[in-house]
C-alpha cells in the first residue's frame, strides 16, 4: 500500500479483561494481545500494535505502583458531564513505575509485521505536579526528572525495534480551554521539544505525535476549541510524523488547509479517517473520500491515514465494542487502498 496507514492505540478489551474486580491474569492479557495483533494482521494492517490491552490508561501506565501520589490532581471534564482525574504528585524524585517497552515486546512476540508503540507525552505527566509546589522537590527538578524518564521510555522502544514511537499529546487542545492565551500550550510544547531534542534526526524520523480532542466514553473534552488555535503551534514540535484527528472535525477542509500551510517540510501527516466515538461504521468509500479531500491540500507522498483516536483509552471504557473497532479498522484499510488507487500512488 503506497499510502501508509497505522492504528493510533487502544482497542476495546475483551470481556475477560473487563469482568470482575480482581486484576487480570498475565495469561488473559497475553491472550488479548495475541488476539488483537492477529486480527489486525488478518485485516491486512501493515503496522500493528497491542491495542493497549494491558494499560490501565494511555496516560497512567508509568504510575502503576508508585508511592507519593494522591488522587486529587487535575480534572479533565468531558462534554457529556463525566470526568477523569489525574493523580497528584506529593513527593520526589519522580520515576516511572513501568515503561512502554514492556507492551511493545509483548506485541512483538505475536507479530509478523512492524509494531508501533504509543507512549504518554511528558507534557501530560507534567500536570501531576501541584500548583502549590512540593517542599524539597522544586518544579525545575521534577521537570528534569520527567524529561529523563520520558527519554528513557521512548529510547527503549526505539532500541527494541519499534516501527515508530507515538507520543500521545491529547491534552494539547484541552490546554487551550484551560488557558485560552496559549501560554500553557507553549509550555507543554517546549517540554516535549526538550525531550525530542535529545534524539538524532534519524531517531526523530521514527517519532510521531498524536493529538485529538479526547475520545472517552463516546465523548470529547475539547472539540469545542477551534482547531485553528492549535494546529500552527502543534507543528513547532520537532517530530517526524503527526497523527491528527480529522474524521470527527466539523470543518475538515478548513483544518486541512491550515495543516498544508504549517506542516514541516520533513514531516508526514496521518489524517484521521475513522471516528471512534461515532457508532456508525464508516464505509471504505467514505474513507476514500476523506483521503482524497486531504490530497487536495497535501501531496500524496506526505499523507497517511489513521483512526482519529484510540477506541478505549481507559480500561473501563466499554462505549465501543471490540467488533465495532475492528470493523472501523477494516474500513480504514480498505478505504486507504481505494484512495491510493484513485491517486495512482
């Protein structure tokens, strides 16, 4: 397939990972990872992932088992009224309790095609630090520790052979709701670039950034924020690829024109062509037409396709069925192939 296409991240977990209150067994998790990888390959996906079957959430996997955390951190409000709350750091030094390479290696054991790995962006974890500070552990030291840990998380995946490492930067658009001046967004981008700058140009070519307005329990946290306020700043990130929510956007043509004006010359953009929070499964023809719309703004050799977001970014999200998610993936793959044929690439 001349137009690259990749999954974003989470696939809804099977019932045995959702039922009951006891932790899932390692055997159950391995079965879920194997089934996810195999089904993606059977659909013809040229790149696969583990579907985040073992992650408690896309954002909190580094925090498992860590001391020094309280449950009264930043609140993320969603449009339907539900909320997610991040933990709050109460002491230092900050260290990851788990690393994404563990999930990568688990998927690689079952894969016969390249495997990508999503990691939480350091900008998201920076929100763990309380506004009032921590005695004996200044914010500057925390951010230095966080940058070291984030670098190690990314580098270990690259070293283990990840096709690409994707930084999940879902809080980018949300930050403009929290701070309409854009100052918070600029701070988050600077932190992510501080980490990205530790990698060589060849390494950064294998590092991408994903952004979306959230996709949890069929709701978003920042879709009401104008995409035009985010996109030009987003492309200040020194990454080799950008994965952009687009299928659920109210005016994708306007957004795509902004992408065309600001996409760095050495980067590829993957356009979201399936909407995880829409219960209707896209047809391959709908996907094709979304790609062709993007190709009116961007050259085909700089385009790829993806899903707008993960289908179940938190382990308790059952709003989308596993079967629906795979049906949407199938539509993405088939529609991308149709678009490539139409574009003659």
